[in-house]
C-alpha cells in the first residue's frame, strides 16, 4: 500500500480507508456473482430432479 511521506497521517489514513472500501466493494461484487451462480446451479439441479421424477 502506497504511503505518503508520513508527514500527514490523516491523509495516509484516508488513503488506506479508500483502499479498504475499494476492496470491500470488489468483495461484495464477487460475493453477489457467486450467489447468482449458485442460485442458477440450484435451479438447474431442481429442474433435473423434477424431470427425473416425472420420467
């Protein structure tokens, strides 16, 4: 993580917080993508199970 000269700890902290927020946003996007993918797999599994039951 890039840091300024250290003469302004407030600026350093703000930069770190911005980096954390950026990572949290990416984590949220990744989680949403995984959830969506898993829901689609669940729907396919349910459809296949229904089809197998109906023969």
